[in-house]
C-alpha cells in the first residue's frame, strides 16, 4: 500500500476514526488497533514477509527480557549476540548474500579460478533495513543499560511495526517512541491540522516534484550515451530533486500521518540542499540514519577522539557502511566513499562543524551552498547508475561539450509540458523551503493560500493516476 495510492486514502481515515473512538475506552485497545492496522498495511505488500517481521519482533522482545534478567554478564552477552547475529543474518541473506556470492565469483575468475556459487531467488522484504535497525537499537540500548526492556508485547510490537514509519523510516529510537506509545493520547485539532498540511506537502514533493522528474531521469540514465552534455547535466540535477522529493516526501507523509494519531516521529530532513558543506549536508539528510550510525558505530569506534588517523578511519567506516546500507551494489559503496573523501578535508582542517555557527546569508554562504549542491548532485550519479562503469560513462559524457543541445526536453509537446511542470514544481519547492530556512523554521510552515496552491498543483500537475513507488522502498 503506497502513501500516494487510493487505497491509502481510504485506509487512513478509517483507522483514524476508529482509533479516536476506541481511545475513550482503553489505551491498550488503541495500541492493538494500531498494531493490527500496521500488520495489515505491511501485509498489503506481501503477506508472507509479515511472518519475518513478527519473528524479528518476537526475537528482540524475548532477548531484551533475557538480557535484563540475566544472572551474569556472560549470559547477558550470549543473548545480546544471539539477537544481533540473527537480525544481521536475515538482513545479510535477503539483501547481501547474492552480492557477496557474485562478487567473490567475479574476483576469483580474474585470478584464474572459475567458481560457481548458489544464488537465491528471493524478493527483498520491504522495509527490512528499517525495522531491523529499530530492533538493533533497542537491543543495544538494553545491553548498554540505557533502557529497561518493554514487557508489554503489544507495546513493543507497535514500536517496531508502527505503519507510518515501517517501510521507509524514519529510524526510531525506543527512548523516543516507546514512552509515547505507553501514555494516553488526547486528540488535538491543531496537531491534526499540522499533520494534514505536512501530508499535503509530502504528497506535493513526491507526486508533483519527484514523479515528474522521474520521467526524464529514467530515460536519461538508462541511455546516457545518446544524450548531450547539457541533457546529462539536467538529468543529474533532476535526479537530485527526484530523490529528495521522493524520500523527504515520504518522511513528511509519515510524520504528518503520525501527528493525526498524536504521536511525534523523529525529523528526518532539515533542508539539506541549503547545506554549506558535506558535513552540514549529513546533519540535514536522512537524519535518523546518520544519527544511528553516529551513536551505534562511530562513537563506539572512538568518534572524533584519538589521533587523526583513527578519526579518518572512523569516518571512512561510517560512510562506507552508510553506502552499503542503501543497497547491495558497488555503486552505493562508491557513493559512500565519495562522501567520505569530501568530508575528510573538513575533518583534517577541523572545519567539519564550522557551518553550525555560520548562520549568515551572504555571497560567501550562497557560494558554499551552490558548491555543496553540485558536489552532492555529482555523487548522486553513482547512487542512481546501475554499475560503476555506467556512472563513469555518464560523468564523462557531462564534460563532452561537442553537443550542448537540449532537444530531448523539447522534441514534442508532451516532453515540453513535462519540462515546464518539473521546472515550476522545483522552483516552488525551492522558494517555499528557502522562505522557511531563512526564518529559522524547523519544518515547513504553510499558509492557507499555499495549501490551496499545493492542492491545485497536485490535481493539475501530479501523477496521482500513475502511482510510482518510493525509491527508498528498495532499501
């Protein structure tokens, strides 16, 4: 069930209405309703993987209790590693096994050994990376004595499988979400209005911005050799807005939907394309994942303590893991490596936190924002390409200035119209976010007139009739 589908448009009001009706009876009944709705929402993708989600939930619930009640450290450690091993094992089998098998076979063939490994004909369970990380953070926090285990199975299950965040985040923490699930929620008209506005804003980003950009992006990236340098540059920038509109749009819909139920989710984006350097970008992009790696990998490795060599090692590990988390392909690993290489000069010069206190908007700031956006956009090429070879060919074509035409975008009336729609949508997105970021708003605030314009653009310029899946569902 997609957020941008008619089925979700019917599902949400029904759950919302029943949710606030049963709220008058008991909190437990309210949580059971949300849990059932969440399992139904997930089963709409593929009911068979619902059993994997339930097993993963039960595993972490059980091992969490066992760790807390363990009579000695050895027994506690046993239950900890059992949970970590099984969770990462499932993630490895479904997401990474074929990648490792094929990569190893290819590497052996290059040195004269012809090996053949079994590959698995499996479908990647939607959201497995997200709900696995939910469970891992919970288990790690218990092991580190940061929290006590949740003894109510319904409450914990809802924490893992809460439908607004289940398939594409944000990656929640037990310390943030569990207390909200355990306390009585009271309906707030003001919060509900905010939620509806955020849903509309998210749908605009997904349906009007991302999906219209996708029409050109898919054709350009799939056949980049037939396009001019100008068209390749345009394709690169369009993908930058496609992936931002797509993923941040999902997060906005998730956060807005959750507000309807009186639950606050972690913010996942903070106007990332107005970042002044790569370090600033990663403080603003996919915040829940960046903070997860910071808290559970980077800091345990030593963080920014120790020698520069150790700091550089930690940075490299974090960015490579972040790339690998996104998918089982060398393109994602190379994408992570590129960001590490862009981050390292800031770390060496001790300027990786300089942008936090730099809040002025002047020519220097605009130059930094423009440069960071271009660098991030160039790195997106490797994220979007099917192979590293294709990515380098695309990148090379951008600097082949024998042809600078952009005829592809205007060769017929349909393409010309889509070009106009994409341009207007992107411009509107930039203007709205720029207005909010310069005012220091933590999230986009929309007036009644802006909402009216957004709804008009959704109906007149959107692709709602042709539902397109969200990019991050494959991760």
